[in-house]
C-alpha cells in the first residue's frame, strides 16, 4: 500500500504512547457512536467519549486503548489522539 493511503497515527496518554505507527483506518468513540477516520479525511478536532480506540493494520483490526475521555486531532493523513484512561 502506498504511503498516501496510510494514516500516521499517535494514540498518547499522560503515561506514554499506546500506539504510534501507520494504519489504514482508526475508529474512535464520539458522542453515542464510533467514527472511522480514513486517509484523506476532512480535518477535524473532536472530543472523544468513553470507549475503545481501534486501528486497522495489515488487514486486521486491533484494539489499542480504552479511554474515559479524550481529544482527537485529524490533519493531512495524520491523527493524534490524547486519551485519559
């Protein structure tokens, strides 16, 4: 898969990183639902609610963090999630 079709993702907490790497999608909990963030997603800053963050890497879904709350930033094929677990 080309670099253009990948997201550079960081999921961080006050105790250090949960996940840092590339993936084809990330799923995050926001107000009463889960949203998927894919390459070329519209820029976004949002609060996250209690739930689980998962990423899709090498054709497989992988849970990377459970959180009580957090904030997510989506830029140009870049995602940074700050979580409070």
